[in-house]
């Protein structure tokens, strides 16, 4: 028996097998790495829905699409002066 190691896997072959032909069959095909992120998103938060769509299309080199119902007024913004929760005292 002959031992053949390919890509971390060990094969035991009889002496009558052609090692080169078996090695070509046993090799895993090369797969290139996929890109991590294919799309880019607008970073500004003060955009209306329509402005966000337009900026997204521009950043990603997409064709313009007509969105009939997209809002063109500003979106709601988080107010940092407003508390996120109210502290309740359970002492009664």
C-alpha cells in the first residue's frame, strides 16, 4: 500500500493505481473568496426616504428607479436630550 496525502487527507492506494491520476481527481477545486460586503449604504441619517434611495443608487452605481410613494420629507430623528426610559420607584 502507498500513502498519498492531499489537502490534509490521507489516501491508501494499492501499488497498481496511478498516483498522479488519482491526485488530480482528489484535489479540491479552488474557490475564490467572496467579497465581504457587496452593497454600500448612505451614512447620513438626516435624509428623507427618497433622498436615501437616490444616494443608495448613486453609491452602488445602480440605475434610477421611479418610486411613486417614497416620502420626500425628513425622517424622524433621535433626540439625545430625551431620556430613553423613565425610572420608576416601587416604594409604596
